């Protein structure tokens, strides 16, 4: 599976962005997907994940109520609607695929993900 993230950018605090992640290659089997981020000088952290079915989603506490993860399996694309952005959301955002997850489950642990995109920069100015 190859993953291509896009849609990051520079936005003022309180603004919105909607990065996306397009998957290609081995996409016939169901798999979960997730977003992770890494800020300068910090470790990569989990942001959100979604099962193949879309019925199960998970968020880190700091983004609950502000971010929404979704996917369109017909387009092999995952999205992250980011609202009410804060300067502390500034990071490189990476998408990843958990190919062993099946239809309904997905992990929140980075080590469970098999494929990673190249990342898209999100910068929130105060």
C-alpha cells in the first residue's frame, strides 16, 4: 500500500484544515487507517484512527470535539477535518495503514501500522 498525504498548510488559530490521505496499491483487503503527528523536538503521537467499516473511530483527548476522521473506501481516501485549530496542533501529520485490522478494528499504536505516508505540514499561527 502506498499512501500520499496532502492538504496541510498554514492557518490562523481557530481556523480549519482538511488533510487527506490517498491509498494505492494493495487496497482490496479491508484495513484500518490512522493519523499521527510529530511536532519539532517531540515524539510521534497518535491523533485519530478509523476502521475499514467506519463504525469505529478513536481520537486522542486533545483533539476530541475538534477533529473528525472519515474515509471513502470507493476513493481509497481518508480525511481529517480539523476545526478550531490551536498553535499546539502544529506538526507534520502522517497517515498510516493497519493492514492486519480487518473490517471493524484499528489500532492506536504506531507500531501496529504497516505503511506510512510522507507527511503533510500543518502550521497554526497564534
